[in-house]
C-alpha cells in the first residue's frame, strides 16, 4: 500500500465513522443545537459534505484565492434527511476521492496549496490530512452533542 492509498483509506474510514454517527442521530434531533450560536446537527452534517466540495475545488485550484466564481451545488439544496444528504453528496465525494487517487506519492510533497487567506500554505499531503481531520473534529462534536442530549451514542471504535 502506498501513501496515496493510505490517505484514501483514511478518508474512507473517517467518513464511515462519521456516517455511523450521523445515522444514529434521531431524526427529531437533527435541528438540536447546544446553544444559539452553535450549528444544529443537520447544519454540522451539511457543513462537512459541503466543505469537502470546497476543499476539492481548493485542491484543483492549488489554493482558495480564486473561489469567487465557484457555483456551490449545496446553495439550492435544502437539508431533509441524512440519507438524502448522503445521496446528494455521493457524486461529489466520488469525484473528490478519484481526484486524490490521481496523484503520485511525490505530489504529496511537491504540490503546494495556498491558503494564505486562512493563514497558511501547506503541501498537498499536509492539506489532505487537514481535510480528514476537519471531518473527524466535527464528528467528535456531534458525539458531544449526543452526550449533552443524553441519548445513546454509536460505537465508532470498531
């Protein structure tokens, strides 16, 4: 297994565990949030699938400096259910993973992603790990939401 395969496996494992959490949320709790400034559960899920779309575009453009012309397919899509959200996101997810699979191991070190608008420029490898970490952190937040709601949580460490 090479470095690209490992990165793809990490993305697949992070998403598999996220989906376990997302689908475990009772439908009537999708609009719950811990305080008025927080995202709801549904907004958090949307944030994650939508962010992956944007991250894909950032990777393609080698930075986030030229996203103003981007048409966001999520702008016109209302969140209804977790399954509907996953179905809608599926083709974008496949494009994202296929794009990652198109890289060579050396690209992880030599390609730079310019996120100076966010305060950093990183190698492609670093950026890919940051993207997966972003989803992991938010999935952990949803687990904390569930604890606060005093509802059962799925076992993500299988």
